[in-house]
């Protein structure tokens, strides 16, 4: 996995579209999801608070945390 990409519309972990719904009236899926601290710690400093991790990365991390080791 490549880390270090910063774009608010893309996941900072995999760089694919993060489908953030924060601007939608219903809100984003991530506001209801428990994102593991260990995964949040992998977000590059320049992307923290700027770009959402995508649902695929959250699911993959929960299934196999070892895939995300630096």
C-alpha cells in the first residue's frame, strides 16, 4: 500500500475515491463507524482531518490488520 497521498476526495491510504458524504444532509458513513485508532495513525500528517479513509480500507484493516504494516 502506498501512503502519503493527500486529496480530500480520495482515501489517504489507498488513494481511491473515498465517497465521503460529509456534505450530504444524511452525513457520512464514517460518522457511524468505529475507525480503528491504528488505521487512523497510518494517515499522513498532511491528510489528517482533510481526507476520509474509504470504507474498503476500513473493512480490509478490520479483516487483516497485517496488510497495513509500514
